[in-house]
C-alpha cells in the first residue's frame, strides 16, 4: 500500500480525521478508504503520507494525514478533490457517523535517538491527547510539555516519540492543542516513566487550573503507512 515519498520532509501539519461506518458495510468502507479515499489525496501536492488506525475503546477508525502545511488543504487540487467527489465517496461521507476533523500546525517533534522518523510514524500504537488551553496559558503549557513532560516519557524505550500541534481548524470540539504519542505497545502507558511524567511540580501546578482537562484516545495501526505518489 506504499508508494515512493516525494521527499524526506518532516510533516509540518496533520489532518486528524475519524469516521464510524455501519457494521453492515464496514468492509466496503475500508476498501473505499484504502483504494480511493487516501490514494487520491496522496497524489495531491502537499500530502506526504497517511496512516490508518482502529480505535481501541470503540468502533471508530482514524486516519492521520501528514502534510507540508495547513495550506495543503487550500490548494486548487485539494479543492477539486473535496468539491468533486465520486458517487461512492459522496455516499460514504453522507452515511458515516462519529465524524471528527482537526487540522494542526506543527509545534514540536521529540523522539528517541535510536529510531528513525519513519519508524516512529509507523508505530503500532498511537495515543492522542487533545487539550483546550486558554490563550494566556499556552506558553507555559507548551514549555511544560516539551521541557518537562515529553523528556520523562522518553525515558521509556517503548515511547518512540511525540509530535505536537496547534489546532488551526477543527470540529466538533474547540480544542487548541493535539499531541500524538507514538508507542510500541500500550504497555508504555503503564510504565514507570509515564507515572513519573505525570507526577512533577510543574504538571501539578497546571493540573490545578480548571482548563487542564485532556481528551485521551488510544488507537492501533491497521496496516502499512501510505506515502505520497511521486510527482509526474
């Protein structure tokens, strides 16, 4: 399911999109997603790759699209993709439920020195964390995450890396920040390193503020990563 990547470029943005098909046509949904929905985007300028996941605690399916920047979604090519869907695409998007769609601009990227970016992005488990942070608290929140929280998480070898995004557009919730944690397995969530990362004075100070309430989801990779088609 992979093609040649246009270039070795760290994704500057993501599109985080969930859908839930009816169980009676789930197989058709996956066929459409893998053979039409993602491939047509991988041929559009600005798209670098995509990975699909199954949600661990429910029926949802996630796709994370890696892009050069949020402007990828404003190109004429993408506008044609959105504005001129096939009959099958129009039917799928009309009938799915549980739809979420968030576009994020890269804030930080931290990973184990022993793994490549590709190995991190192809991790078996994705742990996503959304926050809604007041504008005047975002500086302190971002500093805590990159300087205090993530370095402690990376003490766990199974915690391959963390990439963080400022949400620039999204529905249905008004989140401001998204962190994508790439894990070897869900065992990392029960590790001493995570316990230590969640028990620091800096985190305790932030956690005492009313807005500090994250939305946490765990996903398992479905299959190989899709990569952008080579330019013609």
